[in-house]
């Protein structure tokens, strides 16, 4: 039986980028690498084309990552922006998905499928084929996306309703769930899903990659990631304004932008202008991971000041592990599972959600207590390593998955 588990062919089906191109791509890459390190075979099926700012994918349709993980595009290799071409792309991808899965199933019945996608047009055929051929499926549930993140157009409403249908119904058809928060675990338990089939793993981090170098500190504060409303930059901006009024000089580096579509930065720059902190805030725009790493090394304190909403309770930020791996002190607000995993003043500095005054006071404390900050940073690194290091975390996940495959 143990031999059967090792010989099982794992397939991960996703609408994210792979092997690079944003937080979703980073997670999937680390999960696949973790499987490989733990002696498992994994290949990736990409439901959508590459989409990461102005970067283009020029490789073949069937490729292999630097870590030796095969991946294939089902539709267009580059994700289209045109609505009509998007529709054609989805139709092609659904048909190719069905034929591709049937081909794999007929070649080898000993397979197990991971799904990292929240769109029903893809998940329905995956679930149907899995039921017909008795294939085990595991669904990743990373977050609950708030209504405000969807367009109010006709297609936006269809997408929103499809997302809710997938969250409430299709996810429950999987044999097991990997969720990113206790909030999501409790949601599915309340919907009747078996608690024994759910594992909570907040995120994954490659601590070796993000290890800090010896760069010169240029910025007081740093933020990394797509700066959506849920990420609380407006509260951080207000805190910087409050400190400025007190005569405390801090500056902020905002690293990143949305990975696909209209830039988020113009509205953020307008907010900085309104608060009279334009000279205090620098925006890098969308950059690749290697450049993000260099920028993080130039920041004294790394920040994540999310408000408390359903979306922030349900998710867990990729950037938090990257912050800790950079061996920098972290300032966060007390959203979601933060207080479950970390303790204010011990391994993190924690402010109140939605409270710029609290954020400003915590920044002031961090600047005035450098020795305390060193200890907090070290303990935070150790705690985050136990929680998020990808090799041991994936080993826990695969042990959990395979325990239900007997």
C-alpha cells in the first residue's frame, strides 16, 4: 500500500500562473517542489494562459520548470485581455481539459488530482470524471473573495455567482480540502463537510530564497504585494500622515501592482497626494520575485495592515512568510489567524485593524526600541519557519492526503 502511494501520479490543475508570476504561482511552485522533495511525481495543467503585467511567456505549450516539474497550457499560452478572445480561450481550455484528463486516466488509473481553481466551468468536468473513474480529488481553498473584487458588469455578476456556487457546492464534492485559515475550515464544517477531511495550512515559504542579504537600508517601511483595498494601504498612509504631523520622519516603499488588468497605483498615488505624503511614498510597480527580494532587504520594517473583513479573515498573506524569511521585523494588524499564530511583542508587532492611530503608535514603538525589535524579529523568524517552511509543510499535507487514500 505504501508503494502504491509513492507510485501515484499527482496532477495539479490550476488557473494560476506557473512556475512564476505572482503569489498563486509561488504557492503552486513550492507545493510541487515539496511533493518532489518528498518523493512524489507531480505535473501541472494550466487552464489559462500566462498573465503577469507586461511580461510575456515565449516558451512551448508543454514545458518543464527549472525544478523538473512538467506543465502544459490547455488554451492560449498568453491570457487575452479581449472579452471575446477570453470566451474562446475558456471553451478551448474546457474541451482540452476533458480530453487531456481522459488520456491520462486511460494510461494510468493510479492518479490523484489537486485543484487550485474557483471557476465552475472547469471544476464540474473535473469532478464528474473523478467520480466516474473513482479518482481522489483535493481542493485548495485559499480565500473567500469579497463582492467588491468583482466587476459590476453582466460578465462580472456571472463570474461572482459562479464563484459562490463553486465555494458553497463544488468544493464540498472533493475528497479532501486544503484550506488557508481556521475561518474557512469552520465554514465548511458548518456546511456539513467532514472535519477529518480538512487540513489547515496557511501558506508556504522558501526560506532559503528569501534569506536577507546585506543591502543598505533605504526605507523605514516596506509593503509587498498587489495593493488591493483588502490590503489596508490606506490605513498605513494615514498612519504615515499622523507621524508626519508629529514631526516623525518615515518613508514607505510599496512593491508590486495587480498582476493582470488595470493598474491600482494611480488611485493610491491620489490618496498620497490628498494626505500630503507623496514625498514619503515610493511605488515600484509590478516586479519579479528576485527584484522583490532586493527591495525587501532595503526596508527596516515590513508591514501588512489589512482591515478585518470576511476576505481577510478567510485568507492568509503569502507575503508574511516572505517578510519573516527576510529576517526583518514585521508590523501587522490583528486580522484573521494572526493572533492564533503570533503574539504581539513576542514574535510580531501587532496593531488594531482599521485603526491608523494604532498603526502609527506601533511604528513609533518600533523605531524607539531597536533592541526589542531584534529579539522580536528572531523569534518571528523561528515561529514562521515552523509554520510555513515549504518542505516540512508539504510533507504534512501529503501525509494527510494519503492517509485518506487507503
